[in-house]
C-alpha cells in the first residue's frame, strides 16, 4: 500500500471514532457531518472448536466421575445393609477328613452360610439348606457379636428358614418390591462366601420369574450375574437404594454368572409366618397341573397360546366346587396371565387362605371365568432338626468314662486321665462333638481330672472340657 492510499484509509477511519469530549469542553465551531447509515451487523463468529485431544480428555473426566459416583453408590449400599447381614455357622456332624477341623470344632463338620436380619427382635432369614441337619447354630454379626441361634421355623418348599436369637434393637434390613424391580438394574450381593464374612459383589438383575429348576416345590427366582459362591446362601440381594430384592439361594453350576435368589415379596411373606407361627400356611385349590407343551396344544381344539393344563381335580376340593375339570387350561389367575404350571403355583402362594380368586379357563376352545376359594394345604410340618429338639437326659451328660494312664511327666511321674469310652446318642456330649477315645485334659479348668472328677463336675448340667484327640486338642462345652 502506497502513502496516498494509507492516508485515505486513515481519513476514512477517523470519523467512525466516537470520541467524547472531556466534561465541560466546548463544542467545535464547525458542525459535525451527518452520520452515515449503519451497515447491518454481520454473522457472529463461531466459538473456536475444541481440539480432539481436549474433547477426549473431557469425556474421560466425565466418565471417571460417573464411575466414582457408581462406586460411591455401591459403598453406600454396603454401609447401609452390611450391619443387617450375618454369618451363620452350623454344626452338622462329625468330619474326620481334615485334622485342621479338630483345632476348630472338635471334629464336627461345620457349614457356613449367610442371613439377613428382618426383625429388630432377633429374626434372621436364611435358606433352609443352610440349617438342615443342624445340631448347633452360631450367628455372627458384623460388629463382632455372636449369638446362639435356634430355628424358629423352616419351609423346605421355598428353601427358606428363620433363625431367632435372643437380642433386641438389631439393625434390620428394609425389603423392597421385587415385582417392581427392573431387569438390567444394578444389584449388590452381600454374604460370606467360603466363610469370608461380609463380602460384597455387584452385578445386574438378569431376569425374573425363573422356574423349572427342579430343586424346590415353589420356584420363582430372581437371576443375577453378581458373584455368588458357597456361603452366600441366605444373604441378601439388594438394589442401589439398599432394599432387599431377594435371598441368594443357589448358583447354576453349569454356567458362569448365573445366581438365583428367592424374590423379596415371597421371602418376606414366608419369614413373617415362620417368625410368628413357626410354619407356613400355604393355599391349595386341589388340582394337578402340568405345562402346556406345543405337542399337547396341537392336539386340542383352538388351544390357547400358553397356560397350565389341569390333569387332575381332587374330589370335593376348591377346584371341583369351582367346576374345573381335567383337560381345562388355566390362562390367568387373579387377572395375571399364566404361562405355565409354575405361574399358577406362584400366584396361589401370594394369596391367603380364604381369599376368592378369579380364574380364566379354556375348555374345548371356549373361554369362561370361574371363581375359586383358597383352602389350606394342611401339609405336615418338616421334621424337627436336632437343634430344635431338647437333648435327651443322660447321667453325666452322656459320657461314659474310665481312668487311663497319663503320659509321663518331665520327672518321669505318671498319673491317670479320664478317657471317653462311650457317648450316648442325642446327648449333650454327642452334640458337643465328643467321641469314644477322646482324652479329657481339663474339666472346668481342673487339669488331669480322673473319671470320677469329670462325673462330679458334670452333675450341675454344665461342663467345659479340654480334649485331646490324636495329636490335636480342642475345647468343648456341654450343657443339659
């Protein structure tokens, strides 16, 4: 640009500068030229776009923040529900396979499981298979407290049981609505796999309404991929609000990440009845059911797409009074669609004896409605477990003893010790795990007692002994 063009350009810029005069300054003598029309504003410049590296860094930071929030949610669930989860140790019987057991429990086999406190007054829900065959039950809380547990009731049909401990103001878990839980939502399992107390694992709710496993009479499981192992049985499966959605029950050994839990709605119903009455009153309509297979449906006239096929009707039962017949297909119960026979069983279980339910039935291609009043099933109670039976009264707490030579002392002296010759069945001694051949090293803190001294110490119905079995020693407590 030459000097003339530069001067013209500068001259054009000067009138556009709106320089105000200082306060009190006089206006110029010559009138100012008329302002020229303003040009319309042009488009605003777009903000600079962030670089790809900056965008990636921002996305990574946001993702990390989301993961931190999710991790905090898991930790909050563990803090909220953890105090209500217990470890259950069950003495079942003798186990001579491992010398290590002798140091721990006097040669008795112990099973490990989990449970969840549902009542502050000492009600603990677990699986029936956790307590099956129990001779003694020990409940360990997360805060370290231990209680002797007793079975308040059990329901093998759903594989649930309730343990009661003598305690008040226990931290009880809150149960949620398992029917409203959404498949795909996050869940947390808490329990004691392989005896590792209060282990927390995470996953999603994989499916609902799983049945046909063939393990229990009533099957309506939640499925999860949260890691569940032996010892998790009886522990809770909870949502991110800390509400119990199910009671972890089993894993499908043929697959990976397939755990099953009894839904909370069913579990809560069973737990309340067992805790209150010691048994479950289950509804009954008096029919035999089977699944409607494609082969059976093809042989019927205008068959429904799904339902439960009635194959037997009990005379004078509720179904007979409701005019059901063999060959009918139940397609809904209480307005809930029925896919298979298990659906009917599940729905009946969710209602009380005495209620009247509407059934939709297909017979000969025609649909009709009927109403059936639920009656009690009158099932015999499950047999009492050893822990539920009082020990048989035996003299000397069930011990038969004789004096035997003791090992020589440091100075070569040799006394006698009490050796167990026999243990009475279902006696306090048997429940404590004592066996013939055991040597009693101490009785109520008295060392090297004779047989007569042990028998005298047992007269009050209580006895603490230190026992030698082969190369191991252990303590055992006997109580009438």
